[in-house]
C-alpha cells in the first residue's frame, strides 16, 4: 500500500473554541483553515463534523458528542485510493463506508482497525485538485468547489506541471 501523509484528527464540538485553545493555549500554528476543518503546521487536525456528514450518519451523532466515546480518527492520504480500497476489501476489512466523495470533493474511505479505531484514507489534496482540473474546472472554480485557498490550488497544480 502506498500511504502518504498521516495525521491524527480530533472531532470537536465547536471549531472556534477548539481552534482558539490549540492556537492560544498550546501555541500551535494554523497551516490551513477550511472553516470546519483546521490543519496545524505539525500535522495535527481538528474537525467539526456536521450531523449530516457520513461519519455521524453511520456511527450515530451521539457517539461523536459523548465524551466517553472515541472521537479520534487516524487520517492518511494517498494517490491511489481505489487500489487501496480494493486491497482492503480483499483483506476482509470492516468498512464504515465504501468509497465516498466528501462535500468538498475529496474521495475517502473509512474503516476500523482490529481495536475498532476509525481510520480514514483520502485522496491527497494534490490528487483531488488535479481531478477537478482534469474535469475542466478553472483554478477559481477548483478553489470555490474544494475550499482550498487559491494560492494552494496554484501551488499544487504548478508542482504537477513541473
């Protein structure tokens, strides 16, 4: 399997309160802020997940708000999600959901490890930005569709072109 970036993501109740805590109390610096998803420079992320998102709709929203339950997800990125998905399926892995396109356009899968921890593998940002470019979207449209800042869209596409 070819897994790239790995980061832990904590599910939080209110992104503004949590972001302030991690920035102002712990001194972490924000790398990317997508509103309800914040990635800090050290690779750690916090995510406020709407009740209509696929995770609470399948796990139950009460499981994301109950402090006694595990509200943690290990997140990986890859360039070849479909291949990994097939490989995991062949290994008999228990999925939370099949291939899914998130509201911002990234394709993901989520499944459980042997101890029932939630693991997500998603397309790398470079991969899904490129996919939208290949579908004919302009950089402005890609940024609008994905919430990836324009500067990051341009950087990702420039890296691909050489």
